[in-house]
């Protein structure tokens, strides 16, 4: 019995050494099952992240969402043209272009260089008259206030897409010449999204080699009178029920000139300061872009200023003409109903000289 008992006890109780060994074996066998799955999940997650980033970048490229992609492609497309003008100075090369329109072929004029320009101005500063002068040149196409349509200036993307179409010679307007156009541009008011996005637009102008023509007005009081008179005609339509911002006949001009606005002198100086600041901000905002600055009064009194513009655009000189007829031709005092109040308001201020218009 005693021997049997010992055999029974030995089958139940393990030696201490055996127990420790069994415990260690259990521990060693469980550690790998805890460590390796975690490392595997981390590796899989990292790989999935990398693949996701790669796919997203491809999607951006395919959808044309990378900034400047469209413009870069257009510039490269221009450079692929087998057109060479060794006579063009190296400093002028960025401003010489050979567009390839999508809507037609330039045919024998494919290698006729094209200059890109933009007329930057403010309402009632003579820009309409000035643009008709430029368009009388057989090689110039200036396409009006394209950005007077709000959708075209709703954001930077809309603006650059519109400009791309214009400078690729695909813009259709009455000012469009033919496949041999040598200078193409537009008229752009400073308050038509231009200053709101001036940094991005300046970068676009620089990248695309666009030259700027600033047309401003020295006498802001005369401009203010023109704005008030134009607003009045927009509401009353004095010419047979039709509003005319510009006229081609002296009789029509005389009718519009009969209206003499009464100026709110309490707001006058603030309005002149606002206009003055807008013009100054425009000059500063685009100071790094190749440009020429003109003043309406100088162009009216000295037509050699037009020659300066043609030289600036590197175009042959020729006589320019316009059918526009000036509306306000008398002394400024004769076009303002409350002249005495206006004179008293501006005398002794920085705008006193405007009274001599």
C-alpha cells in the first residue's frame, strides 16, 4: 500500500524544477502571439497611408487641380512651336508669345509673335475711348471689360481660366481681329476683382508675360461728375429711352451734358480719398509687373502718348482714331449744380486744384 501511495503521489505532484520549466515554456510560447500581430498592423496601416496619399496626388493631377498646371501646359505648348525670332532681345523674350488657339488655326501667322496686355483703369476714366483707339490699330485686339460679368471673377480659378482663354486667342468678341493679331488684351477695372485677388493675379501676369497699361485720371472731381451723370442717365435713359455710357454724335453728347448733378459735399472728400487710394493701391500692387502709366488728361492733350503705348507693345506706329465724342466739354463749374458749395468744400484741401478743371 505504501508503495502504491508513492506511485500515486508522484503522478500528481511535479517536482519544483519541472513546474518552473513548464511555466517558462508557457510564457515563451505566449509572448510571440502578443508582439507580432501589433507590428504587422502598424506596417499595414503605414502602407495603406502611403498608397492613399499616392492615389490622392494622382487624382489631383488628373483633375487639373494643381495650382498653375493649366498655365504651365499652355506655356510649354507655346514653346513647342518651331518659331524663332533672333532679333528679339533677351529681355523681351518673356513677353513674346506664339499662342495655338483651340478653335481655329493661325495658319501662315502661326509664327507671328503676340504680346499680352491688360488695361487697368477705373470707371469713367476714359478707358472706353482709349480702348477704341487701340482697336483702330490693325494688329491690336482689346476685348473690353470681360470681368464686368461677376461669374468670371467669382474666384481665382474662374479668373485664370478666363484669362487663359483670352490669351490663347480663343476669346470671341467684336474686337477680335484675325489670326495675325500681334497684341491681345482686355480692359479691367480695379474694382472688378482685380485688387481683391491682386497677389494671385500679379503672379499670373508675371508668369504669362503680360504687360500692363495703367490709365488713370488726374482730376478725380471731373471723374466724380462723370460717374453721377452716367448713373443719372442709366436711370432716366435720356436718349430715346436708351442708356448710353458713350456716344458717337455731338447732338447726343449735348443732351447728356445738360444734366448738372448736385454733389453731396458731406461725402465728397471721403469719396475723392477712396478713389485716390484705389488708384494708389493698384500701382503698388502691380509694381513688379512690366507696365506703363498714362493719365487721361495727358492722352487727350498730347497724342504722342499713344505712340508711347505702341512702342511699349512693340507694334508699328500708325494713326489711331475713335468715334467717341466727349460729353463734358465746358468748364467744370458749368457741369455742377451746386458749384459754390463744392468750391467751399475743397478750397484749402489737398484736392483744391481739381476746381480748375
